[in-house]
C-alpha cells in the first residue's frame, strides 16, 4: 500500500476534497462574483465608449468652432478693410472739398481785394481830378484875374479833363 499512497497519479481523499472545494469556489465565483465583475467591466467599457464618442463630438465641435472663428475673423478683416477704404475715400472727398472751398475763398478774397483796389483807384482819381480842377480854377483865376467858380465853368473843366484822360488811355503805353 505504500506504493499506492505515494503515487501522485492516484487521487487521495484530500485531493477529492480540494477538488470539490475548488469547484465549489469556482461555482460561487461564476454564479455570484463574476456577473458583478462583468457588469462592472461592461459599465466601464460603456463609459469609456461614451467618453470616446463625447471626445470625438467635442473635437468636431471644436473644429467647427475654429472654422467659424476663422470665417468670422476673415469677415471682420474684410469689413475692416472696407471701412478703411471708405474712410480713405471720404478723407479724399473732404480734402478735395476743402481744397475747392479754399480756392473759392481765395478767389473771393482776390475779387474783393481787386474791387477794393479799383474803388480806391477811382476815389484817388476823383480826388486827383478835383484837386486838378481846383488847381486849374486857381491858376485860371490868377491868369484871367477874375472869379471862375460857377457850375457851368466847373462842368467845362470836368469835360476837358475827361477828354484828356480818354486820349491818354487810348494812347499806347510806353514802358520805361
């Protein structure tokens, strides 16, 4: 009997009990523990799958948002360029308008100055004419020796001076 008890191929009572206990533990594990672990693993896998889908959705939304941002930035740049162009155009129009107003004001001032000069020249000519008339009358009175102040005589002198001026203005001017 020694041979049979020392042969490891022949099961002994301990082996059978250990085998039954092992199978019982396997049965309990399979029946009660393994479903809980499997459910936990499936839930975890589902959570991971959902996280992956959410991450993919978030990535797509981020790409769409980035594309929208790029479109918005490009539209804003285009609008800014249009505003700058419009401002430049308005500036050029204002500059041209101000230049035209300045030229008109210049012409008005020149015209007014010319009119003032002409009026001053006419007044000076009238004053000179009166002085010449007075001198001619004074000289004539001294030469003739009698008063020479009537209105008819003054009109005669004015007419004579006007004729002399007309002849002087029609004569060609000589530049010195």
